[in-house]
């Protein structure tokens, strides 16, 4: 009986895991979109086109945004 209960609990946990992972990935993607929008605005303010020219300050800002705001979204899945 106890063995069957453990099996049921394990199966329920395994079934719930993909949902949590997908939600975390969706939150990460939304965060990346926000960071990229800010980078495009930075490039426009500098008079450049993203992907054509390089603006080091905008690149540093984009990297900092992705590292500090988006990376935790992968560690804390949302539902």
C-alpha cells in the first residue's frame, strides 16, 4: 500500500513538472522582450539602428537587464 502511494505521488510530481518549466520559460521570454525593447530604444536615442551599428553603453545595459532581471525568471517558475 505504501509503495503504491509513493508511486502515485511521484507520478503526480512528474506530471506537474513540465507545466512549471514551461511557465518559467514563458516568463523568461517575456522578460527578454522587455529588455530588447529597452535596448532598441537606447539605440534609437543614440541615433543608431540595432543590429547595424554598435553602441557599447546599450549593449552593456542589455546584458545587465538580461542577467539581473531575466535569469531569475528561469529559477522561479510561475503558473
